[in-house]
C-alpha cells in the first residue's frame, strides 16, 4: 500500500503565502515524478507544478514566479511554496506521485487539502 498525506492548506488573504507538504509512505522503491494538482469547484483538475527525481520542474503558466516546488527524495516528501496568492488560486490541492515498486510504475494521489484565498 502507498499513502500520500498532504498538509498545510488553509485560509489566507490575497497576497499571502502558504506552504503545502506531501509525504509518501508504504511500498515504495523509488518515486519518479512528484507534483501538485488542483481542482476548483466546477472545474477540471489541473497541473500546478511537478518535479522529477532529478530536479527538473514544470509549472502551470498561471503560477510561474509565484509558486515553487521542491522535494527531498530521501524523505519522500514534496513541498509547494505558494506566494502572492490570488483568489483564483482557491481550490483543493492534490499531491501526486509516480511510484515504482517491484518493476511497476503507478500513479498515486493524496486526499487533497483545501486552499482558500480571500479577496
């Protein structure tokens, strides 16, 4: 079994900052890509930021320059530092990990953490 547990969501005023954390545990040999996605009410889930095990990053255009993804491979943890938050960043944020175990690569999701940005 694999678990991804997120923390750090909450309510913040526009212009403020939050830091999300996601820790993976369980039957894990290695984690390829770890990242963050979000889903606002009535909208599809969208990519926010991802980072490969080698450190390569990918960001949504809407968060470039404001959000920073980082990870610690040994701790199997990924963070998302969110600065200059806007009301349109309000969503449930989900952690995702591409996890390798016994020759298989599978995608796993966390339970989600709510981020609400007030204007």
